[in-house]
C-alpha cells in the first residue's frame, strides 16, 4: 500500500523559493496570484496494515522538521 | 586537547577542520566515520564539518543528524562535551535538536560564497573567549541554506540568554536578526555558518578564525 506525506512550510515562515516562483509567474502575466508556497510530497510504499499513526511517527522523526514545517499523512 | 571530526558522506570541509585543529592544538584529531557507533574516549571537542552531507537530500543536515554516530554525539553533548558545528555541521546540529531553529534557503536564493563581516556578539562562551565583545571579524561563508529561522519567542530567548554568539555585520542570507552562530543553553554546543577553519593562517588571507579554536584550547588547559 501507499502512504503519502505532504510537507509544507508553516504559515509565517518565509519561503524564498515560493517568492521567486511568484515573481516568475507575475513576469509571465499571471497577475491573479496572491502568494506561492512550495512544499514537498513524499510517497512511501509501505507494508499492508501500516497505520496513519506509524507514518506520522516517520514524519515527526525525519520527513518533516517541526520547527518550520507541517505535514499531512494520507493512506491509499 | 583531544578532538574528533565526524565525517559524513558528502562532507568536504572535514580536512580543513582537521588541519586547523592540528595546527592549533598540536594533536591530530580523530576522524570518525558517520556509520561508526562509538566515539573515542575522553574527547574535549567534537567538530561537525561543512559540506553537503547526503547531498542535502530531504533537508540540509537531516539525514546526517540521524546517522549512527550521532547518538553518541548527542550523549556527549548532554554530558557537557564541547560540540562545534560549522556550516553543514550547524545544519546537522539544528536537525538533531541540540540547537534550536532551522537553516533555510538563503533569502536571495543564491549560493553565497565570500568573506563577510562577522560581529562577536557574546565573547563569554568557551568558543569565543579569545575575541573581544563586539569585535568585527572577516570570515568566509559558503552556503545555500544559511538563512536562520526560529519563532519570535525562541529568537527573543536566544538574545536574552546570550546564546547569539555571532551576527552578520552586513546583509548575507536573510537570517532572522542577522544570526550567524548560536550556542545551546548550557553553552557547550556552538553552530555557525561562517568557516573559521578557513581563516587560520596568513596564506588564507587572514587569521580571524584562529581564536575560535584558541578559545577552546585556553578553556581546557
């Protein structure tokens, strides 16, 4: 089975990459964009029966840095 | 002074650190591989070098912080052994939680590689006592992820408790409150983005980095 961990910067944490992308979008004429935030998606192939709590533990211990990032776990 | 330098896959300043340590202490440091599980006994200083450990995958320093040897490094830190993290070593220390905050992509997105003006904010630490309070040093930086971030409460606490050891005296990377180096609450762990080991003899263009190592030496004699 698959588990997907989505990691995003916490609100308020400056995201220089998001800002650069925002600038580039503006340069392309997309004036409707108010803000851009960059995160990452980590897909795990895990054993059947793996729980959301177990994947969340992986995120807390390694996949996300709780100082600057939030994460969300989805099982499929 | 008995020292060790931890070597991770992708470390590239380990040799510079070892040369600096040997030139100042007169004793060759131990090089300890990340996959080892035990440090040599009775170390006075453990240094984590600059570089791109594990290719900066996931986050700079994130994988190295979970290396087998780090369990022993964290235990040594908690016993009061001096720990120095330079550049990637600083990133590793924040990832272990030994130092608060995180080092994010430089605000300008560029890799910054040049000498910078660095202010000694606290000359009363085991790593800085050979400097004068407020002294301005010239030390090189070479990093992509040196933009120090922490929440406001943490930043206030760091400043109030004298844990900000070094501050950039010029704009460098967007670091919160221009923080370039911090120590832990107990004062035995220091991380900084600039590279003192690259400024220890005249051939380097200056010797401002030397006194960081001399501070440690003076402290332990």
